[in-house]
C-alpha cells in the first residue's frame, strides 16, 4: 500500500534518542547510518507505510520531526490540517 504520510527530520535538532522509532506504530522509522554534525545517527523513514499519524512528532523531545500527509492528492503539512 502506498504511503499516505511521510516525515522530514531536521538533523540539526535530532539527537538520535530513538523515541520516535519506538513509538511509530507501523515501524517505519529507523536510524540512518550517517552522523549528524553533532555526532548522532538521525532518524529517517526506512520503509513505505507511514500513515501520517503524527505520533513521532509528538514524542520527539527536540521537535525535530515534521509530518506531512497526502490530502486529496495534495501534500499537506500535518500541523496545518484542520481536524
Ligand atoms: S507519522 Fe506515524 S506512521 Fe509516520 S513515521 Fe511518524 S509515527 Fe510513524
Ligand atoms: S525522537 Fe526526535 S530526537 Fe529522538 S531520534 Fe527521533 S527525531 Fe531524533
């Protein structure tokens, strides 16, 4: 099934704590092989299946994740959607 959501990780803020990885229901977050300038392995999407649920951005202590969802074919930042 095609993804309905996706994330962008701000590697300036991510400290590789893996909270988002543990919290992601479909398990599509992993840790990248490369290091950030601060020396952390940042979070990244590792598979299809992101639902755009937003849990990862809620649990991130460093506000490093922005969640996007597809809405009627348009790509919309989840935080800007009206419930
Ligand atoms: S928005 Fe939800 S499904 Fe997508 S990466 Fe974050 S926790 Fe996982
Ligand atoms: S919860 Fe935030 S700081 Fe921790 S690994 Fe995920 S994106 Fe990085």
